[in-house]
C-alpha cells in the first residue's frame, strides 16, 4: 500500500489581490516541499479570492487570473519547488471573449482548479456542481465542467473536486469511485454557519465511504465582506476515522501521511451512463519515498459560543485590515451592544487601534457614562466624551420638531460626530447594532446605524448577552480582568432617547422577540406556524409587521459577519416595495 | 381564415398585493368581455407582481398565490365573464413542501401562466427559459417547464409563452411552429433599458416570421424598486407588419382583431427530438363570431430623452405611492441635480406634494439661493429656507476638525435636518445625486446621499443637462413656463462646501468623466480599452481608482430607477473588499 504525504494549505486569500495570493501559495509550496510532501492543495479560487462576484464578468480580470496562474507555475519552479504537484484554485474561461450584449454563459467562465508541476499546467478541472442558493450565485457566472481529472502520484490515482461537488451523491464522486481513485481532494471556500462543521464532517465521511478511499477536505479561512471562511480542513478515512484536522478560523498547513490503495494499473474507464468523462495524468507510477512518518495533527472542537466569537472576531478584523484601515471608532453608550462590540474590536485588532466615544445627552443616565468609562479602562481603549446636547439644541432651535423626530435627531448627531472624527483621523466607523433591533427597525438610520461595518449585525439580542457572559467567563478562566462591567450585563436595555425609556416599552421581551425572529427571518415560519409554536398571535402579528416595514432600513445598513443558523445563511433578498402581509 | 379579437392587459401590478392585482385582472376582463374579446392575456406574474425575489421561497406566499388564482377564476365567473378565456401570470409550485435545509430547487417553484375559463383552471404553463443574468435571478428560484400548451379558441390554436422564452431561437417557439400555432402569446415583465424597445420589436417580428403566425407581446408597466416596466405591448405579423401597439409607461387594454390560420385539425404532434412535449386544449372549434372590426391602435414612438424622462417619472412616482408615501422632501441647492429632481417629482406626484428646503451655508453663493427660490416658484413647490451655519458651528466648537471633515459635516447637517423634517411630517426624503458623482464617490455618505429614493442615481451628469434642456424646451413648446432657471443650467457646477469650490477642481470635465464611466461601469472596458478610445491614461487611472474605492458608498445609497444603456442593466455586484486594480 503506497503512502502519500499530503499538504493542505488552509490560507487566507484577499479577493482581487492576485500577487498576494500567489505569494501565499509560493510560501505554502516551500513549506510543503521542505516537509517532504508529495502533493499540495490550495483552496477554491485561492488565487483570486472568493467570491469574486461580478469581477468574473470583467474580461481583464479573467485574463489576469489566467496569466497569473501561468506565472505562478514558473515561479514555483524558480523557487526550486517545481517537482511538487500543486493544485491551485483560480478563475478560468474557455469560451469566446465577450461581445457587447453577450450573456455571461457565452464566455464559458469556469470555477477552476489547475494542477501545476515543473513550471507547467498539467490539467484544468472545472467545477461540476455550481451552487445557486443562499450566498451563492454561481449559475450567474460559471459553466459546469464535465471532465474528472485523476493524477497518478506515487502510484496512487488522486481525483480532484471543488466544494459543492462533495454535497452531491452522484457525479463527480461516483465517477471517482468508478475510476478507482485512491484519494479524492475536495477544495472549498465554504462560509461559516452555526452547526456547519458537523454537517461537513458527516458528508466528508459519507463520501469517503462511497469512494472507498480517504477524502481530503480543504477550506480557506478569513473574512470577506459578510462571509467568514472558517477553515477546519480535514481528512477522513472510508471507515469514518478522522485522519487529520486543521484548526478553525486561522491559517494552517495541514500535513498528513496517508496509506492509500495503489492504482489499478492501465487507464481509467469512461462510463457511457455518466455525463462526465475521466482523464488520467501519470506523474509518477512508483511509490513515493518516505523516510519517517509524520504524526497527524488533530484540532480541538470549539464550543458553540467560542465558535461564534471567533467568527465575529475574524470577520471584523479582516474587514478592517483588507479594506486598508488600521483603526476603528464608535460610540460607547454603556449598554451591552457597544460593550460587546468594543471587546470584539479589541480582540480583533488590538486595544490601541480602538477609539470609543461616549456621547451623553440629557436622557443619558449617570450609570451609562460610568459603565462606558469602566469598560474603556478595563479594555485599555482610547476613550473620549463629547456632549451632544448643545448640538441637538442648535437643531431644535432651527426647526420645529418633537417626539420621535427629536429621539432620532440625538442618534443622528452622534452618527455625524463619529463620521467627522472618522474623516479627520481615518478610523473606520463601526455600527454596534444587533440583529434583533435591525430586524424590527428599532434603530435610527443615519444615526446609530452609521458605520462601514456592523460587527454584531447578525447576533440576536439574547445571543449578545450569552456572548458577553461567555467572554467574561473566559477572561476569569485565564486570570484576566473581566472586560465587560457587570452592570452593563445586568441593567435593563434602553436606547436612552427620552426620559426613562426602556426597550420593553416598544418591543416584546427579547426571549420572545428572538424566538419569533428565528422562525420568521431565518426560517420559513409563517404566522400560523409561529402561533402553533406557542407565540401569542398579537405579538406575532406585531413583530412580523415591524420586520416587513424594516426591510429598507436593513438594506441600508452596513455589512456584518453572517453567523445565522439557517442552512442557506444570508439575508433574504426581498423587494422593498412589497405589500404581502400574510406571511 | 378565422378572426380572433385579442385583448392584452398592460397593467401596473403591485408586488405582494394579490387582491389589488386580482382586481386589476377582473376589471380588464370586464372591459375585454364588454368589447367582445375572445381571449384576454395578463402580464408575467401579474397576480403576484414581479419580481417577488425571496418571497418565492416563503411557502405561505406560494400558497397564497395558488389559492388566489383559484379564487380569481371563481370571481371572473361571478362577474359574468366566465366564458372569456383569461391567461393569468402567477407563482406556482409542484414540488414537495419545503423541509428545513431544503434547496429551493426541491420545491419545484414555477414562473407560471394559467388559462382560466368558466371558473376553472384549464392548464398551467411553466416558463421554459429562466433568465439568470443582469437584474434576473430566476435560476435561484424556479424550475423550468417542458410542456407547451395550446388552446384551440375559435378554431385557432393559440400557444402561450413567458418572457425569456421569446429570446431563444429553439424551444418553445420552434415547438409552437411545429405544432402549427396560429398565434403565439408571450407575456412579459420586461424592465426598461435604453434602446430595449427596438430590440424587443426586432425579436417579436423575428419570432412571428419563424412561427409563420402573429406574435402578441404583452408587457406590464410600473415602477418596482430599481426597475421600471415600460409597457409597449405589441402584435407583429409574420411578414414584419406591426398590427397593433400600446403606449409606453402607462396602463392600456390593447385590443386587436387578428386574421389567423385555422387549426390543422386533429391533435398536435410531439417531436421526439425536443425536450418539450405539447398539449392541446379544445375550447371552441368553430370560428368565433365577430360583427364589426375594431381599428387597431398604434402608439407613437418616443424620442430618446422623452423615453428616459418617462422612465424616471414613473419609477419615482410608483416608488413613492407603492411604499405608502404621499409627499417628498429634499434639499434645493440652486444647482442642476436638485433642480431636475424637483421637476421630476412635480411631474410624478404633483407640485403640492413636493417640499423643498434651501439650506445655505457660509460658502453658498447668493445666486444659489436666488436660483432655488426661482425654481420653487416656477414649479409651485412648498419652499422653505433653513440656515445650517449655527448648527455647523455647534459641531465645530465640540470637536476639532478641519478640511474635508468640515466639508462633509455641512452635507451631514443638511441630511440630518431633512430626516428630522421627514420624521416630523412623514415625507419621503429624496437624494438628488447623479450617477457620475455616485460612481466616483463625489458625494457625502449620510449627507447629500441621505434619502429613501435617488431619482437620478442612474443619470450621468451630461445626461442631467440634456434632460434639463429637453424639459425646458418641452415646456416652451406647450406654452408653459420653463421650470428650470437658465442660470441653473449655465453656471459651472459646484458643491459649495468650501470657498470658490468647483466640481472641476476634483473631477475631469464631465464629458470625459462620463465617457470613461460608460465604458468602465456600464461596459466591460478595461484600462487599455479606454486608452485606445482616446482617453488620457492618467485620467483613466484616476477615474478607475475613484470608482473602485466608491463601491461601498454606492451600495449604501438609496435605490433609483435604472436607465442604463447596458444590455444587462444593473449595478455590478462587486465585492466591497477587493484589491483588483488592474481592470
């Protein structure tokens, strides 16, 4: 039984930065070659970043990707790593160049993987299954491939597949099984959702059993706008054993020695009942040399709240860094949302890069300012206080307004102050709103919703409390100061925009609100389903009405890391102009 | 040769308002029956509105659509119009109800058309071709149909198709031809783009020639978020003659008497080489009675600027009305953009519903205030003046800012004032920015970009001038006062946020800027293409850099009617986090 040393580069590419991404691949190849690996795989579209969205429709970008791949092949050889076969994910096209008015389909765009060796591209595999649901729009761009490629490496036939390919029972895994693959590599750009790693693990084991050979599942890592790629690469055996696994939410070069079935000999057969043909590329027939064996590494599982925290931290940090910012600024109210945002920001980019501003009005309670100052000190943040009342008064003396208009005005004066400080000092403004309040429109557009990124936009209020409690407990367990003041967690939430205001004046208890939102926003539950679950009909109607009316506001709010529990995890694309109220 | 009297209901449905849309269909049926029509067709998804986006994924909405269709059939019979065959566009599903985690495909969602007669649904046709480019995402929702239905009405076999079906040369039109259709009805929800009506006319004539029978092309009308459906329904003969046509941008019941080939007799044949089968439904074999003939109506062509104006007017008016607003408010600077917005708003919803506010700062020139007041008086708008300097000063005395931060602050104070007035009085705020400035980021987010709808967001600055000149000329030709002061058109554009500021300090001449934007934003032109077109390389680089950096700001701006020249007309979906600069 031949043994192959496989290396999986769980890296953090940047969309559009071909040179940076190529450098990551070169570094991984040097490390893999130094470790004596026989094959290196990189993530789905690791050369271009994922998803490139409509950049795929720009001819110059497609050409840049194709050319960079060829140059990378030469560079790997120049680096002295030419002998190592490297599978590189990238963007390709094999149709005619676009003419004006052409449909994208005519360009033959491909979500592709190339195997590189000795400065040359040996073959190009095109993704067989194109996901077009949830956050995925691949039918909009790509043409599916119908040829499975196997590389005979050290006497083992290795098949290559991309992401969605593994979620299908038929082609290409069934074809890999028929072709006698000794290993199937599946490269991914799979975004984080709650509970997804368990589903991935189950499907990787299922496919390994189906093929009768190990499956090496590689995922990228890093934040990209609203998505977070969470790593967690793994190799599973056909009997369900986990042979190796990489950590979540960080880069790693996962290396494992795998005992694999030798190739059958002869060429692989093509089955007429399949839409996919197969092609075999003989790189080396003899078993690869291996002096000593490497002990495979296994990453620990994360508990639910740590997993969510890490997703939020990585999403925020990468949004800041990849967009060229060094620091952030936002309002610190003394409440739980901005407190959690502050600790996340500190964990993501460091206390010295976090600027917080307390902006009390006449309705702010004294404990608010105390709690804000307390948190800033515990976390070591840059803290300042700006009074907004004189500015609010100058507005009110110019125009006759009252009630809600004045409440919102206070939030907008704060947003304008933060944007002025952002313009002056170059900080990125963060919007500290949570998912519960954005969902029902309980926030002020152009006010507290101001910001380039909303770190906890996808976190329901009840989860905000869970995370705050968890983060404090983690600090205690490490012997550190609890970052969030106890009073911030215990006091009843309030927007403090009018005297003695409480969230509970306007909204149901958050336990009930979040339960309804989980069914109505994340799920497909209609009014009757929610009433059947035990929620009072009048509360369901009120919340559904608020959600329906808040759609415009949600569209205008900043991006934030998705951590939804929904399988097809992203905000629904709903018409703004829409009168359907019977849902 | 039998003659059929065909009625096409070019109506303005509201997304999600099933009862309203059903009422439109009932009224059209009453009018068509009273006129002695033998067949009435309604638009694509006329019962649900189009596009319903992710409402299609909500099970309760799908059920509501299916049930409303059945009820509509009963209502048409109760109205005494049961004998009239009515083709109704709606949303259907014939898959299993969704389970948690199901892919949308398993639900078997259908973009459907039902033929109703005598209180019953005679058949359901499912759209064969699902567009998935530009503004269309139909692969995300729908499953394609593979059965063509023909109804024998008055001895003529009439085939039914939906929208994208007509843009394909093969099925279903080739099948209709083989089946001997005497008329093909094609119902649409086709959004306006510049030059599209000419392309539609050409394809309708091409298909009529292919089938050897007239093609009745029906489009809906009305604004829906960023889309405007522009009507322009038509019936073309196989020899290329236009038999009848409806107006653009308004509802119409188009009725025409068509001399059609009698059905071949016998059943229609199914061709094994096709993926589509055919089904024939015999409603009436004998030629339909017709006492006198109706003179068909022909709508005049619109010139380019009138067409654009009407698209903007309808898009703005429907956005306001369909979202439940009665009035609008925005800042009037004395410049060309807010002047054009004011005239559009007046034309769309009436002068008495338009509130404009002049908000001079210390950098506003005296002519700006004069020009604003002049325009408000010419148009009969509600006009007020609010000084912003004291408010700006109150900010500057609180925080130390300078330069660009102060420039933006002025715009944000104006935005906050408008939002306060909106909250107080219930007006929808309009953002008067044009496409050139949004594209390069020459606007202030949370400042002049504040608003629920941006009426000229998709109008390049050079086109703003053309439209202003055209609208004044139209007023002259009608003997009315020119709405826009000459000085507003003639003076050099300025943001007036610092002393003697001019747009030309920061941007290339608008002729050059707009030329580059047309290639780079609407088109697929890269740097080299634009330089080859004669634009200076340094200007191309500068503009491309500005566009790339403005992506986030564009995403945060309000919707506005699309009037792009691009075939696949909508903003590109680009990653915010994206480092590709070589385009």
